[in-house]
C-alpha cells in the first residue's frame, strides 16, 4: 500500500505498561540514547506498525472488539532483561508470565485480512528498553534493569495511531472479556 496520509493511516496495537513502571522504562530507554523513547511509550506490542486504508478503520475496530471479548483479563509479569543481539541491537525487559496470553491475542489480532503483514521475526512478547544505540549503552541497560520486576493485571489492549513524527496516540481501548 502506498503511503497516502489522506487514504491510509499507520496503526499498532499494544498493552501499555502502567505506572509507576511505564514511565520508568520509557525514561531508561531515553537515557540510553534511544530516539524512539520520545515517540513510543513502554508497551508490549500485539500488532506492530501496520499501514491500513482509513476506510478499513471501522472494520479493524470491530475485529479488535471481537478479539478482546473472547480473551479474559490476565496477569502480566515483567522480570529481568533479555536481548536479541547479535540478530538485532535490542535490549528488552522480559515477559516472565503472560506469554501465552499475549501470543494468543496477537495471533487473533493478526487473523484479520486488513492486518496481515510480513514480519521479519517470530512474535516474542517483550518491552523494548534500548534499540540501535551504542553497544555500551545496550550493555548498561541490560545490567541496570536485570533485577527489574513488575506484576500487574491486563484488563485491556489499546489501538494506537501514528502520523508524521509525533508520538503514537491512543485511539481506543478494548476491554478484555467484555
């Protein structure tokens, strides 16, 4: 699809990391020098950046509501760090519990024809805390957050939209089990 801002929009679906952990992880990402920290708050991706026709938004929202309705709320435990190095220069906070729930929801979201897209890697739920920064910065974030832990209930996921250089904006929450 060609990028025509009038006819298309970029969306993503994610689980926001609640406070006090969300701002802590976003701030640590910024401290590492990751320029995406300014535009992308801490989250677990369910659908990465995907360009769709604006006319498809109502159908996409209907699909997301149906997905949310069929998946119950769950506990998400973030604990420790991991990395995708040497494949990609990424350090992340690991999902220790709630992995299968994230995988099932992500798979259901991606089942809509408008949302199917090629991916470079298999889905792996995580919270990126440094990406494409100097190796030393990656090492420091990996060490600094090695003992990080957050446990919270996930009651919804969020549809985000993006245009231009601005921060991703929440468009709508979809309550799980609704």
